[in-house]
C-alpha cells in the first residue's frame, strides 16, 4: 500500500508546473484586440502571431515578434508557484501581464502618440 501511495504521489505531482526566473515560454496568440478611439470600434488583429518571452531576474523580456518590439516589463511578482504577473508604466503607457501556464494575458494602454490606444492579447504558452 505504501508503494502504491508513493507511486501515485510521484505521478500526480510530477506534472505540476512551476514558473520561475530563467524560464522561456513559447506562445501562440488566441486573440488580439485593439480599440480605435477615433472610430470608437474594436479592431481584431491577426490571431496567428507567435512569440516567446523569458523571465529574467527583474523583468520579462519579449522577442521581436511580440506586439511591441524590443519590449520588456519590470515589476515582476510571483503570485503562486505556477503563476506570475508583471506591470510596467510611465507617463505615456501602462501595461499589465498575467500568466498561469498555459494562459497568457496582456493589456496595454498607450497615450503616445495621441490618440489613446489600447490592445489586449490572449495567448496559449508552453515552457521548453
């Protein structure tokens, strides 16, 4: 009986994901939306976008295929063992990210150049 419990414990807990510094994630966008403030309408962007990001010590760094090129986010916090979030902002933008494998969510609010622009990205990601 003890052997059976030990084997079940290993099988059940071996697959639990853990997110941490140094991880690299490969993502495919499920939905990318924008809002045109002049036309007052939602814009659907291509949903086939692929990108990757890396969790470094103090930031999340995205590759050039992300919706904002050469971009990184500071203020990363581990919410749970398998979940983290990040924020970044200045006087022209505010960005928010939340990730719990495989679900990635990102939103940006930009005010430069005017008019204001908002985009939301929902993706499925996996760690390799």
